[in-house]
C-alpha cells in the first residue's frame, strides 16, 4: 500500500515539482533524529531537555493564526515553536489557515481499501476550498489519515522542504516510515482475509447425474477414475484453464449466497474439484457466454455441483480458492506416440496438482527436456523404444521429484505406469 499511496501522491505533485523517490525517503528517514519525548500535557520539552531535538527558527508569535481543528497546537508562550505537526518542515507548519477553511471530508481512510481513490477524493475536496498546495499538504494528516497521525504528533525530527502533496519529503521521519509499514501490513492482512474467503466466480454443471459425460476432456486424462480423479471434477473457463497449465489443480468452491442468484445456494456447503477439462467460450452468446474471456467460471460435474447448488438453478454465484490436492497412490505416466515421438500424460499429482516442467530419460540417454503438447500431455522427440524409462517432474508449486525406472525396457504404447511417489506442494 505504501508504494501505491506514494505513487498517487507523486501524480498529484507533478504540477508543482519533483518528488523525492521512495529510496531517498527511506534513506532520509533512517538518518533523521528520532527523539519523540512529550510531557503529560502533550507539550514537547525544550531542546535543552531533549537531546537532538529540532528547534525551528525563532518567529514572532504575535498574531499567529491557530492550526485548524484537530491539529496539534503548541504552547503559544513558546516563541520557538510553530503550529502544526512536528514532523512537518517549518515552512509547512507556518501555513496560515483562512477562517472559513473546513474541507468536507467525511470518510476516514480505513487502511485496507485502494488509497488512490481516497487520495483523489481528498485532493478534490480540499481544492474546492480554493486552498493552496501548501495548505493541502499540511492538512493531509489532520482530518482522516488516522493511521499515521499519532506519529505525526509525537515525532520532532526535522524534514525537507515540501510543496503540494509531496508527502515523502514533507513527512520524513523514522516514525512516518513505520506508519507506512503499518499501512502495508494492514493491507496485506486485508488481502489475506479476502484470499481466505475466495475469489468470485460462477458455476454451471454438465455430464449427467452420474458424471459420466465428464470423462475425457481437454486435459487428456481419459477415464477419470483410472487417472485418479473420479467425478468430482470441473471444466475451467479460458481464464482459469491457462492453456492446460491448470490441469490437475484442485479448487474448493462455495456457493455465494450474498450475490444475485444466491437463493439457489445450499448454505454452508463447499466441494473440492479437480480441473480436468476446458469450458470453451460460446461466441454465439454475448461476451462469449459464461466461459467467455475474462470470466472465472467452473462447469462442474453434476454430482459435484449438486453439493452446493439446487439443480433447478442452472447457474450460481460462487467463491473459489485453489487448494492443495490430496491423492491416493503415486504419480502415473500414460505413454502414447510412435517410435520417434513420445506423448506422456502425467496424472494423479498431489500438492499443487499440475505440472510445471518435465523430463524423460532412457537407459542409454541423459535427461531430455519435454514440452507441453496439450492439456496434461508432454512430448519428447526421441526414439526410446526398447529402453527403460525414467521421468522427472517439477510441479507448478516448485517441487521436483525424479521417478526412476518407471517403465521397463519392454514397455508398450497405450500403457500406464504407476509410481509410489507423489508431491506435497
């Protein structure tokens, strides 16, 4: 979040000057004095008491306008002080405020939503009061930037001169850097919560009540019982299928009762399915139909779908999340092709469930890199007939396993060979 906020601030500041880069900001922040001592009354002690305290140039206090409501006001009797947050430069803290200056900013920034939207609203609202860029920058932390505000009040380190919303240079201090880190942590927590709840999509079903119509498919698994997947499967839209790279992945799907169509949900139920097929776009329908480009959609087997949705609905809103696959037995290699061309379908992967890279080795060869042909089928242009075969696989989760001596020298095309090893991620 910190980077996004700074980037938006830079856009706002382009009209009035260059902005210190984030790298320079952090460097300046870590080298700035960090004294933060305040008294119980909220007043900062003089520099004679606080080592390294920053003392702005003396200024005639007579007739000095007060800071706007909510801003930290220092003792009027201390003529070494200037209104404003002590993190700001003297230039910003000396900004004079018109009597009628009161921007109508109603929504607090919550630390999780997109900061660019809040900053745009803030900039527009403050500009409507005919304020200057200096007033806009100095007022930034007063009304609604609730997360960094305590640091702005307590920090007494000097900062660089600034204009407009050049916040990286206007707010240079160690504690402001900490506040930005705190914002980033809060954003990460929000994203983690959203990920735990799942991403929004839609689901339909096909294949009949027994799911037999889902056998085969664009991953090339053939009989899904033999491949280790059964009928709890789904065809993925183009967006999710990723040209076959998602074949074998597992998704937990929950009907989303909070969205239109949610009345057809079976509340509290979820189902985990394996990606075994492609749901192609139907360009006879607007935007390619449910499986059109950009749409995350699951065309589930009917037995899987009826765990979460009512049959009569036909289509339901869902939340989905990729999860770890749990398989029975080891990885399987189904061999097709001809004398100088091998096509190997790799099946029943646990962990991430899908293949990221594959190699094959004959008794008389080294490791030969394979490439994806289609779906879960990987090819090698090599004559390995009459040699025992070994395989090596890296999953999309990054785990690498060598499967040695999988097929004997008398292996045949059309046969499937099962191993005793499988993946955890």
